[in-house]
C-alpha cells in the first residue's frame, strides 16, 4: 500500500465523522475545481466555465465574494440546471463587490494502486 493512502483515508474519515462542513477539508481531499469568476458593474456575479468540458447538470457551484466597502466576505452557492458548457456563463445579482472566487467539488475517488 502506498504510504499516503492511510493518511488520506484517516483525514477523509475524520471530516465525515465530525460532521464538519465540506469546505473545512483541505483542497486535496475535496478535489475542488475552480471556475472563472468576475464582478460586472459592481453588483453582478459572473461565473464562467473555463474548463475543457461541461460542468454536469445539478452541480452545486460555490462562490465567495469580497464586498465593498469593508472587504467582508459573502459566501453562497447555486445549483446548475442544465450542464454549463465550456465558455458559458451563469450570472447572479450580488451586493456591491470587489472580486470573487468560484468552484465546485468533484467527487474524490480514493482507490489503492493496483
């Protein structure tokens, strides 16, 4: 067995056992996939599929925006209806903001090497 497999399994089990929110786990366990994110006209959140393939229908896309004027963070999520094809955008109204980050979590398949 590879030396890192037990560490990954223990870390994943501890996150699941504690009931901690999924975003509390490190990126390597979550397998986050980052998407393009921009703010238009200060109040429109624009998430763009910058990947080579589509984002599957029903995917929960999370975002974090830095709001004006005090740089507070506003976290949120949206669920895709149809698949989000490469280059396509999803827009959502938002409080005035400076910047944002968007991602979704792809299931992590942990299998020992053959």
